[in-house]
C-alpha cells in the first residue's frame, strides 16, 4: 500500500477558530447586491431601470396629480392623475348601482367577512374550527340574505314548478304551500330514523355515511329556509350589483368552491374505481378544454334554452357556478401534481398503522401534497381573481366594467381621466394579488420550518 492510498489521520488537534459573527442587515445588503463586479453591474443597471420606470409613475400619480375639483374642468391641461374623478365615482366603483340608502348592507358583509377571515389567516388564533364553521357555513347565508334581502319565496317557486310538472297530480298550490315546511321536517325526521336503523344493521361505517347524508340534507334545508324567510329587508336584484363587490363575490365564491372540488376531482382521477376515474377525467378535460369566455357565454345565453319552460336561474348565479367548475378543473391538476409527489412509503406507513383510505388522505397524504403545491394553488387563485374582469362580456359590471361605464360620463371627460381610472383599478388588483402572494410565501416558510427543511 502506497502512502497516497492511506487514509488521512489527524495527528494533532485543529486550531480554535473565532466564533461566527452575526451579520447585520447592512452587511446582508452589501453581500447580496455588491458581492462582485458582475453583481455590482446588474445592481446599478436595475437601479437605473427602476428609476426610469418609477419616476414618471410617481410624478403622474402624486406630484403632478390634481386632488380637488368638481368636474373635468379641474383636470383640463393637467399633467397628472385626476383624482377628483375617482372620488366622484367611488361609490359606483365599489357598489355599482346598488341603492345608495342600502349600501350599509354590503358594508356589513365586508366587515363581517374581514372579521371572520382574519383569525383564519392568523396562525396562532384560537378556536379555529368554530371560526371556520362560521366563515364557511354561516357567513355565506348571512351575506346572501344581506345582499339580496332574502325572502326569495323559494317555497312557492318550488311548489309552482312541481305543480306545473304534475308531480303532485291534482294537488293545489295552496295546500302544498301550507304543508311544505312541515313535510320537510317530517322527511328530516324520517331520514334521522333511517340513519339509526342503517347504523344498527350495517355498522359504524354506515353510520358515518348516513350522518353525512343527514348533514347534507339539513344544510340544504337550512339554506332554502334562510332564503325563504322574510327578514324585513328590501330586495335588491343582482342586476343592481357591480363594482368591487361583484369582483369579490365572483372571486371568493370561485376560490372557496374550487379548492374542495379540485381535491375531490384529483382524488377521483387517481381512484382505482374505473367509473369514478373516467368521470373525473372527462370533467377535468372538458372544462380545461374550453376558455372561460365560452363558459360564461354558455352559462348566460345558452343554458336558459335548455331549462324547462317557466324556470329561470339568476344570471349572476349561473356565472358563479360556471367560474367555480372551471376553476375546479384547473385546481384538480395542481392538486394531482402534489399527490404524485408523495412517495409510496407514506401510503405504506399509513396502511401499516391501520388507517383507511379517507384517514390516509386526510391525515397523511393531503397535508403534505397541499403544502407542496401552495405556489400552484395561490397562482390559480390570483389568476381567478384577475379573470373576474371577463364577466363584463356577459353584461355583469364588475370593477373594470363600472370603470369603463364611468368613462362615458361627459362631465368627467378629460385627457387624463382614462389613465387615472385604470391606474386606480390597477392599484386595487395589485393590492389583493400581492397580499395573496405574500401570505402564500409565509405559509411556505412556516411549512418548511415545521417540516424541518
């Protein structure tokens, strides 16, 4: 054995090294921006480029802007933004043509949503389950009643449709109207009895499925009852909605509905049951194969042609359903990517612990998969929030639609009105999208710390 083949063995102790020093923020900036000649060149180039791009924007929005005025005459010849135009049209941008005397109801919806959403987003907030139940279960019903006024008379609508289709034969609408809710309560009691019988005969697994069916039945009944009660609020049709309110309604509905639907579709596409897998694949590929504009056109103009005579569905509701299904198809593929990234050993470990399919997915696989695809999920959310502007083509005036409608007011016709309006809309979209991206980044960092990465 030659000397070069021998392993190195230290014959004396290594000299003591000085303890590491904690570098401050100034040192980190210097190392990050000026660590070498190439880095210095890129830093200087970036500073110059940002200055050339940012200075004109700052001058237009702040320095040369007009801040006071009653009409377009104050902005004639101005070299900056016409902010009096935004002040005069602010209510239209936020609420659309919602009655001004009733705008306290959308304001209350906004406040309640913010108060319930903030604890959900805060990591250390207590009572997460109760807060989630309030936000996802109770808040949508309260928001629906406040925005529409409730008292949609769904009882008579359903009875009228059933009577028109001769489902009850010669039964009169009055008799059905009188017994509608009592029959519903009796049916709920019968379902509860069947739950207990099924649990006694088929075991605990049947009990869970039966209670799930009972919960869904009761939830649907609660929604119909809440919409049917008279709360004494003046009704407001969705045709009067507009502005940022419609943008948030469409975006939040799509976001909240698309994630659970996307998870179920992703699980269905990876299912070992052929029919479930085939149905999931057909659904996903169909909705991903058509643009959102086509979905909106079909939901607004084509779908009513396929409904029975005398049956109509609110235009905004059709749009909400179309957006939710469209977004769910894309969300399913994002979640499926996360599921494929989970190693097989995780499934085997869960099986060794005796966990069933849904327990494995709920406690082992999905938490890891969703953590992996946080950037993709938030990217879909941001894209959906910006795609809400497409509802304008089906005569639903969101923020951008109300903005374009305000440009037609001759009292505010000036050379800078157009640029001011789009700058205002851009700031709003940037605030919401940037907020979502930063929160997603904080989730990734917390997940990395919790996972030891």
